[in-house]
């Protein structure tokens, strides 16, 4: 099966594309679209995170759950929405923590492509969603695929920071070799967490770790 994904990822994940779960996933998406159902993000953006952050470039992984399910929001990057779309509440809280942690002024621009190009893999554990139905594609096979993505980063890269926000993301910690990487856990940035995310200082900790490994830190300012 020919999957349109960035070449370094395509080579690393090649065994997955021929597995029955992945072939069933692709069939399911084709059938849903043929039935007239609206799926986000648009087909060309499903693997956008991989396109912007090739495997050798990964320095940080920010793990989300599934794409935004409203029109014009999902763009294939966890927590990110296109320019001109209001920043969702979780992203606004992320920006507040960056400002408090690093003492920088954020523009509020919600498009996180700049981070992705600097080595931040903005990965959702499900890469598609049915319009208006959060978590609707969480059990169609994406979990198996993105678990393998996490394992691949863990085994093929060194000195990556994994930011696991909320109980769901933290459940992926066993997939990561913590002798080779840094795992930082915090509450989810959603307002539903009651502000427990604030004060985690993950952004300064991330950059300190990257510098300690001889890597260029992330410029979080947008």
C-alpha cells in the first residue's frame, strides 16, 4: 500500500502499512468518505506532522488525543489551528504557560507550524475524526499506528523530550525508553483541568534538557 508520508517516516514505518489493521483503517476512511461523511483534517493534511518534522529532526513530541472536530480547525498538528481561526482554550492555556515560564510575550497566533519545523512533533494519537464527533476515530486503528510512531522515535532517536499532558497521554509513557529520553508529565492544558497545568514549566525544562544534550533549543515564541 502506497501511503503519502514523508520519506524518512515512510521507511521507518513501512512494516505498518501492510498490516491488516492499517489496511482496514484505510478501507474504513474510504467507505466513510464514499458515504458522504465529513472527516477532518482534509486528506492531504492527515500526515502533516510527519511532513514538517522528519524523523531525524525530532527533538520534542507533544502528544494530543485526536484532531479538532469543528470546520476549519484541524490541520494535522496536535493543538494547532490555522491562522485566522481563534485559538482553542487548551492552546490559549499553553501560550499562558509559555509566557509565565519563559517570560516572553506570545502573539496568540494559533498556527504551530513554526514549532513543527524546529523539531516539535505535534502528534495526535488518532489522526482523523468525524465532523462534530470527538474521539469518533479513536478505535479504528490509529492507536496501533501512533503507538508505533512513539516506539520508533524512542528507538531511533536520542535525547527527545516527550511532553505528556493529561492521564491519556501519560498512558503512553511505557512506550518510551526513559534511559534515552526525557519524559515530562503534567495535567492537560484544557480548562477542564482547573488550571492544574499552570506552573509545570515544561518549556524551560525542555530547552534546558536539549541544551544539555548539545541540541539547539526550541524557540517557542510565536
